[in-house]
C-alpha cells in the first residue's frame, strides 16, 4: 500500500506537513502558527499494488491551537 496527500486547504500546508508514502505517517516539517493558519484540511489516498489497483481515501483536519492565549 502506498499513501499520497492531495487537496490541501490552504495550499501552504504542503510546506509544513509531510506524509511517509510507505507507512502513512504524518509529520510536521516546520512550526505551525495559529495567527497564520488555524486549520489545515487535506485528503490522504491509500492505493494497493493489485491488478487493478484499489484505493481508498480519508479527510484529515488538523486544527492548530493557540497556546499563547
């Protein structure tokens, strides 16, 4: 099974969120700032290597909390 991210809202999410294509683990690649973006919304698609390949998807909503307030 391989994993891929699509449909980032906002598109800047691609710069701070990464996905391991082999395990599906989601990691942050930079610090998140509530004042800049408070919610990231994206989809993850999982696809197998069968013939024909089958796939499934899910929606991920990452809500950033403002810890300073």
